[in-house]
C-alpha cells in the first residue's frame, strides 16, 4: 500500500529491541583493582596480621602482597546492567517492551491494513534508549570509589547497537507506491492498443 512504512524497517527495529533486551543481562563493565585499591588491601591486611597473626601467617601474607601487585589493572570480575544499574535496567527493559509492541503489532497486520505511521514511535524509544546507554558508557558507576576501576564490556556496546538499530528501523524509507509511473504508462498503452481498460 502506498506510503506504508517498509516492513524491513519494522523487522530491524524489532531485532534491535531484542538485542537491547538481551544486552541488559550481559557484562557491561569489567572490574579491575587500581594501584590505590591494592595498596589499601595490603595496608589493611598487614595491620591485621601484625596485630593478630603469628610468624608463619606474616610470611604468607608477605608473599601474597607480591601476588597482589601483579593484579593492578587486570580484570577480576564483570558486572551486568541488571546487577549494577538497577533503575536504568528497568527503564531499558520497558523501552524494549514498548518498542517490540510497536513493531510486532504493525508486522502482525496485513500490509493493506497497516497504518502509514506504524512503527514510527520506535524512533523515539530507540533514541531515548541510546541516550541512556551512552550516558552510562561515559559516566560509569563507581562501586568502590578509587579502589576499583570499570572498563566497558560487550554488553554496553550491544545495548548501543540495539538502540541505534531501533532508530534506523524506524527511519527506514517508506515503500514505493504500488503502481509506479512506468506501470501506469504500460496500462495506458495496452488499453489504447486493445480497446480494453483494466478493471472494465
């Protein structure tokens, strides 16, 4: 039908929403100990061992301190948006549900009855999701102040990709009219030659 939004765009938006929803449960941040964090652990453990430990425990802790020095900057854990971004993950999942409803309801209808604006609101939903994801990629949470550092993992990048796919699918070009100019000319020529007009 002329003016209907391309169903390919709706499919891209739906897939983007699904990727965004899955990414909430994937690792967004890699957790690493900073040099300050390792120095703090060594100081606290040294004080505890000096106060409560015996000679063998003190020698064991001295060797452990050397091992801790090698952990500076190395990833020791990973956190998903579901684990660390409690409010944001709920908002992102709500945007996913709304985006899927907008696209899948339009896809479930026959082409002839699909409204011209079907799937258009997914652009707003995807743009909002992309802004929220970008905000949390730039302004990362600080779970333990200067003791730990967070680096971006694949979940954050997939969330951004899913949100941008929702926008791209919503902006997908509209379908060309069913009857093109060349087809109209062909019908006119045929009716002139045969004296028969389509639909007569």
